[in-house]
C-alpha cells in the first residue's frame, strides 16, 4: 500500500484540480463588450464628368478621384444582453491617401494626405444563442464620416490655386462577421462591412470655370462610394452571463 501512496496522491490532486472546472458555469457571452480592432480599408477610384463654364468651353472634364488602400484602427462598444439582438457604437480611423487628377490644365494630378474618421451606430443580429462560443452575426446601421485632408496638403493645394476643405458625410453601413469566445470574458472577432457615402467634393464648386486667363477647378460628384472595411479584433466582455 505504501508504494502506491505517491500515485494515489497524484490522482487525488488531479481530481481536485479538475473539480472546479466541472462545477463552474461554462463560458457564456456577457451583456457588454469592448473591442479593439485593426484591419484594411478600401475605396478605389472613380471618374466624374465635371462641367467647364466660361468663354465657350462647355466640354466636361473627367476628374479622377482615387483613394489608395490604407490601414484601419478603431474600437467598438456593444450591448448584447438579448439572446439574438445587440447594438454597438463604433469609431474607426483609416489612412486613405487621396489623389485627384485632371482638375485643371495646369494640374494633371495632385496627391493629398487624407484620413477618414467614422462614427457609426449599428444593430446586431446573432443567429446562435449567447451560450455558443462561436457566434456569427450580421449588422446594419448609420452614422457620419469625416473626410479629412492633412493641413500641409491643404496648404500645398492652396498654393496651386486649389482651395480644399474637409467634408462630413452621412454614412450607411452593413456587413457581417463572427466572434469566438476563447474563455470567459475574452473573445476574438472578425468583421467585414460596406460603408456607403456620397462622394465628398472637398469644398470644390460643382463646375469648373474659365475667367480670363484663370482656370478655377471644380468637381461634380455623382453617385455613391462604397468603403469596404476588413478588421480583426480583441474583445473583452463584462456584465451578467
């Protein structure tokens, strides 16, 4: 019996260590959560037929607006106390270098430092119960976006006779993703979404104009821009189970 005592002690210790995990509540998604995320933002390129007025020049200019892909950072605060529904506030910032081409005969293209700040409120739908570790979700909502041109870029453009301003735009968003509960209160998330806005004019007039020997550039946006956002996040939850 004595020679089996060490083995018996080991077995008792293993059982004692495993007992709490057997009697504790299994991990469950909680009422509230905050997520820090990063990813990629893409807007692409479009051309806009902008009228040219003055001295008989009525042919439109095909003004090209191109956003380079950029990094995205942000946070979300969500309330998920219902079995299948939730709501979240999201702020995100993406670095989107901007180039505008064919603005005027003297300016074939201008490159600008440019960022987009987004403030969104979304409604969430979860097809799986809160007790599920793996929870796909869909979302839709609305908010505003600030299209911000860097101060130095604005100054450089002004020196070329191009006066630019920041633009606020109403934004509608939709998309989906999934969350996986690693352990109680800790999860990871993946999300892809489309944020739809009008094309900002950045303070430019809706038509270009020729006055004497001076060409005043313009931009006449038409249609909507789709801003595709892809992100991975780290999630912390709290509140009732």
